[in-house]
C-alpha cells in the first residue's frame, strides 16, 4: 500500500523521475517483474504498474530494514495516522532522533 501511495503522490506532484524504496523484497521484486503478480497484493502491484509510463525514470529499490531504520520507523508511525500527512521541509518530532541516528 505504501508503494501505491508513494506513486500516487509522485503523480500528483508531476515528478518526472522517482525512486521508490522499501524493505519488502517480495513487493519490490513483483514491482520490477514483467509478469503479473498472483499474490494477495497483486491488484496493488497492477495498479502501480499501470501508472509507470508517466515517469521518464522510475526505480524500485529494496533496502534491508536494518539499513534504513528511518523508513521502518516511519512505516510504524504511519499505521497510527488517519489522514494524509506530508513533511516537505521538516521532519516529524517523533522521527527526528531516528533521522539523525540514520545519518551517523
């Protein structure tokens, strides 16, 4: 679902190129595959793939959870937010310490 939201947001912003990064190797493998996904989330994969031709460049990168603690914490935090929340220049105070630690 996060990949679908990320692609939708990139489309809304009319971004020409996008890098989508996540820690689910299964999801990112399905997104990079030419074949249809028959997994329980296959309809989401199809939804993302239908909008890919809009971008001049798009990459799907798998990153191990241990290598990206900020993304993992952000995903945990997002589970408890009901509305769409976007930080353009600032980082949520709840995640600031994780961001600083991630760059050390």
